[in-house]
């Protein structure tokens, strides 16, 4: 057995801490194509992350799905985040993409100003529907073009966004606590 292969007979991994060559090539092509709209490129423990300008979000995601060298055919997950210490753009959206044909992964993220909308990627990956609804409901990130942007987890009269780090430590925010959810779920 090859010394680089593990004891389960799997193929040897790329060198530890470096992303696969195929996804690095994809990132290089993205940077050539979108230039300054690719704000940052980071590598950590074999994963590659690209930060993109919000206005390039949909174009970058479309390229990632449609370009044969990228072929990201699955949106693994999409999530929102609130970083209040980042005063200029405290909100973020992160998408984890997977290519079954090429065998690589990519994380794409963008930073948003409070109230800044982001185009929906449900037209590219329909599975984004619930993820975008959750990011809207929990963080207040609006996805333009989303076919059904309504609450999933909280009541219709809930005020605020539960996962933002801006709630008071004491008191009640966002409506009343429901003890009976009959007919609501």
C-alpha cells in the first residue's frame, strides 16, 4: 500500500493545509474574470474561501455553477452571520459549494451593510430557498427575487431577528412567548 494512503485504502489526500489544485485553479480563474470584485482569498486547513463584493454575488455564483472547470452543482448550505464588531458591514452571507464532477469544495462569502439586499440564488440552486428564508428570519438579510420570503421558525408577529447579537440581556423583545402552537405549525 502507498505510504500516503491511509489504512482504509482511500486515495492519498492533497498536502495537508493546501486546497486541491482543481479548486485553486477555479479561484485563479474567478480572480481573472471578476478582478477587484473578489475582495479576499483565504486558505485554511485545506479549505478555500473567496470573499466577493455584494454587487458581484449573483454573477460569481452563476459562474461557479455554469463554468465547466468549476461545475459547482450543489449548494451545500447558505447561512447568515452577524458580526457587530465590524461596524461598516456587520452582516455576512456564506455559501458552501460542492462539485460532484470535479470533486472540490469552495466557500464564497460577502459582507453586507445593514438593510442592504442580496440577490437570491434560488434560481441557480432551488435548495437555497429554506436557507435564505432562515437567514432573512434570523438576521434580517433580505434576498431579492426570493419566491417565498416568509417566516419559518418564529411567529408571524415576532419583531426583530433572533440571532443578531443586539438583544438586551434582560427583558422581552420580539413579542410574546407562545405556550400553545396548535394550528401554527
